[in-house]
């Protein structure tokens, strides 16, 4: 169990200082049986956005009380936990307990922690203490009703730090909503998830224990999620789509698969199709699971500025302004395509006659998308989707065409010229090729990446790439990184591994030239 800290207690406001608490017992013998019941709620503040004015905000005047669902409730007598339960879907709880004596403090705490699935929200700037709200009780009370509420703490122009208690519960509830949606259609066991939120989490990189998390993100290495919370900079606790987007990456990493290289991305970027799929999927899955088609991300405009927002509606006709380069390399195209594949299509009947259902979406993600020999792109997803029972391939193709994608017929992108062009087939070894990459772009763009596919022969193979600018190479087998070469200097990058006969391998060549213009690259793959 993660222990409370005195700093956590002071920040929450009404929880007494319970430093270094230990779970000693589930109850105490003797004494009269007592009950404590009530309802736990939190303030949810909607994030709003207007496409007409390209502005948005957190609408504190529209805040609504929502139930804190499935949260752990603990009754403590001194240092001992004497009763525990979980809130139900309406936020109700009921504790039955006995007291051996009336000495010692009695308190009730509601943790920002669920048990089915297991999600807990911690403060990464305070020793990973679990967030909670609570209060002291009179040990002489019996049959007590006690309601607890976590408020947003907004005073009109700033947050009151002592009253800003809703944030971790808002984060928790958005992720609980996402998980429960899948659990309603398939028997799913989610791995335990730790989420890090702090009012000190800022959009700067550095020491995460100091709040320097860079941005809200899922850390594949830690298998944890970090959420921004610094007022005046960026607070994401009420940006539900941002929360579920990051939860979607946790889902990919733990139940499905993502080959995304990560890195910066935005509207209009012509991305490597791995990240185009990963980020488009993250936005789409948030719209599907919440469910709410309008993605909104609020942010403070500059130091001491006012709240504004970015937004995109998955149900809106794609415009040149928000998807100027539609196709397999556009995260916005992938976002809208995936949402249209799921929804009923009532607003786009001329081209959207597909409604695959959440169960089918789940099946594709955890089965074929997870095991594809290709990279995880929209091509691997669509190929798997078309193979599902009851899916109308012609209707899927009409929807693909809407987003400037060809009728994809394989995980390698056959049917879409752009997607298929990512892969270069290596028919035999030795293999030598000369080509070019496009400088002045980020490392995760289409222009800086090329894939080479070959079949293992059971012997050791060597790969070597050369350019007059910095490059790197990586070798994959079904999404597993087997080897890489990136010595961060100009010249040749080389690697070698022993292959398995008949297995497919993908060598990814990535360029890092920072100035504009094409530059030549040579690649050789050899085997004794």
C-alpha cells in the first residue's frame, strides 16, 4: 500500500496528519456495531471549445457534481484501518465497524483509487502519496451519515490550493469511464495503473519528482501516466479527452501494441504512419469511450495569461484548416476515420455506412494489431478489421476514400500507394540500395523514415547505413526492437543479429538532418 504523507494531508485540507500509516487490522473486536454511510462527489468542470472563434475555456460556471465511483473508502481508528469499502456507481458507500474503545482519533478517507480496475492517482512531487479527501469523526456517533465532496477550488481568478481537491478524482473518473466501457463489452483484466497528478506538474522537462513532466503523457518505460496540473501554465485534470488519450496509450502498451516512435506532432504534419496511427487512435478512442466527439485541450495563454483551448470534432467534415494533408500520414485523418468506423454514421450517410461496435474494435486491437508482422499503422488495423465477421469491406473502402486513403488490402499497405511506399521489399541478400531522405523535418515524419522488409535465413545478418548527415537504424520483429545503431555522429550506422529462418524482419531507417533539402542515403544488408 502507498502511504499517506503529512504533506498530502495538508494539501487536501481536512484529512488529519497521518504520517506513515500502517494497515494493522480489518476490524476491532468487542464494542457496539456501528455504521457510517454517505455519498462521495466531486466537481467536474467541462472544457469548452468553439470552432467558429477557435477559443475555449474551462467553464467553472457550468461545474456539476458527479459521483466518485468505485473509490476506496477507509475508516481509521488511530493508525489502524478498521473498515474499508468502495463507493458504488452513484458514489454511495456504507461502512460497518466496531470499536474496542473510544480512545484515539477516528477518521474517514476516500482515496483517489479504484479496485476494479486498479487505478490510483498519486502525487509524483510528494513521494507518490495517494490523493485523498477525508475528515475526523466523533467516536461516540452511531448510524452516522456523512457525505464528502471534492471541490474544484476556483475562486473566479485563481485556485484556492486548500480547496482544489476535485482534480485527482476527475482524472480517476475519466480513466475509470474508459476502462468500464471496454469491460462492458469484453471480459478484460487491466494491469494496475499508476497515474501521477500534481498542482506542481509543469510543461517543462526535467526531474518528474519535482513536477517537470514535459507534457501529459504515458511513459512506456515506467508504465505510468503523468498529467499536467500547474495553474497558469497547463492544467489537464478536466480535459477528459487528454486524460483518456493517454489512457489509450496505456491500453496499447499493455493489451495491444504500439510501434510509434513518439515525438512532436500536430495538425497538418505528414507523419511516419506509426505515430499518425498512434496519435489518431488516442484521440479517437477518447471520443469513443467518453463518449464525446469534441476533443478539447485547455491551456493558459502565456505566463499569467487567460485560459484558452484547442479543439477538434471527430464528427465535423474535415477542413483544409485542420487536415490540410489528409491520408495515411495524417493523425487527424486517422482520428476521424476510426471514429467514423465506430459510430452510426447518421450525419455522414453518403460515405459512412460502417458501425463496427466497441467489441469489434477491442478484438482488432488486442489480437491482429498486437501480432501483426508489419508495423502498427492504419494499414495493419484496416486489414484486421476487414477480416472481422460482418464487416462490409466495400463500405470500409468508401470511408477510406473519404480520407484520401486507398482501399487497403494488406498490413503492408497494398491498395494505398503512399502506405505501400513505406515498405521496400528485400527479395534476397546481399541487398544494396541508394535513396534519399528529406531534411528539415522531425525524425518522426514520413520524409525522414523508410522501412525495409526481409525474411530471416537462420544465419547472422549485418545491416549498414551511410549518409553525410546523422541517421539511425532499428531492427524489429513483430514490434520487438531487436537492435539499433545510433552513435549520434555522422557516417555509418551498423548492427548485426542472428535471424530465425522464415521470420519477417523490418529495418527502419530514420534521418536526422535538421536543414531543409533531400540528402542521399545508402543501405546494405548482408549475410555470410
